[in-house]
C-alpha cells in the first residue's frame, strides 16, 4: 500500500472502496444541504463559463446546493445557464467582504478563481484571507493561483487548501515561492518547508497529488483538451473533499483531490469515446450520472 520515495514522501494508493466510504448514502432522513453546500468564487465579464462549469460539476455530482459569487457583469449570464445555481453578483460591490463573511459559515467547501480575472488583486487577497479563516476545504484554481504567485504570503498558515495548477502554473508558483535555480524536487521541499499544510494537484497527462508527506498519481483521461476541463476538475475535487471532510477521513484533502482527479479523468475518457474531437465541456454533464454509477454504484 505504501512505499517511500527518494524525497521522503510516501506513495499513497487509494482504492475505489476508500472513495465509496466518503460518499454520503442517500436516505429519506437527510435534509437539504447535508450532501454538500459548495461555493464558487469567480466569474467576470470575459469569463462566465469557468465558474459555471465548476459549479455545475459539483451540483451534478451530488452537491445539494451550489452558490456562485461573481462580478455583476457575469451574474445574468451565469443565471441564464442554469436556474439550479444560486448566483450572487457581488464581487464588485463595496460590501462584498461583509457578504462573504455572512455566507462562508454556511458552506462546506469553496472553489476560488475560475474566471475571476486579475484586475483586483487587493480585493482577491482580502477574500483569500477570509477563506484562510474559513478553515474548511478550499480549492484554488486558475486566476486564484495567479494571485498567490503574486502574493505568496497568503499561503502562510493556510490550512485545508488545495492548489490545482497546470504545468505552466505549477512552474510559475514554484518559481515565485522558492529559489528558481533549484531542481524541482528541491523546490518542492523548500515550498512545503515554508508553507506547510498545502496540497498541490499538478494537472497533466498524469495528475500528481503532492503534499508535505505523500504523493499520489492518477493516469488516463481524454486526449482532447477542450477548454473548461480544469473547471470540471476543480468542482469535482471540491465536492469529494467536502465529502471526505464530512466523513472525517484521516486525510481528507489528499483523498478528495485523488477522487476528483480519478473521476474527472474517467469522465473525460468516457465523453471522448462518445464525441471524439468534437467534445466540449458541456458534453460532460449528461454523462456524470452513468460514470458515477459505474465507478461507485447506484446509491
């Protein structure tokens, strides 16, 4: 089950049974919200699809309620994509921090960054500080990673955070947060020594899940890289991390990240078999139920 890497990290391998153990069993005794209340912070005039893809993935996977906190310019578009999402167009409101303080305690997990834009770094820094106080699983993706690469101290003492960079974002993060003259393995060790309890998901042909103690890898997926798949992954990781946290798993962020990566790669492979090179991210949603059922069962 485990063996040591040369870096000192343990290779963790999870089984389907480990994932099934964190998925809430559906029953008539459950109340609305007990299977997951997720928030997505992102969305601007240019980018309305990204937060929608992350939010709808979590909803279709089985979250009960998903909120999207976006700019006023993105609100109407995102509302028009789905009436099932609760959309708050508040990111350019003077009271945004006050409103987020009110909403965050009601959520189990937050995704920060899809379609956010890069214009308001000071505000985004304040929001990340709020999320640090939030204390529950937080997935930082896309423009959220840019904010952290510009202001590395935001990661200090940030518990329960998962960063989901692609290869270029991963390099930019390590180069901005560590000595960029070191080999990558030494940069990683320096990163974790400085920033501690952070989980990294390096996206690629193989998704690598890395933290201070362990390393996991998920292979497979589609050979078609249509835009939006990273947002699907962020939404998947958010809900599985929420479930792992609610189930009081020993290592909820690693298990949540692994589960999200495995599910998304399996889903994208299934969608590609059906649509081939014409696949787009909207094609993922009708397939989520059957892929979930095939992987984890009906319940």
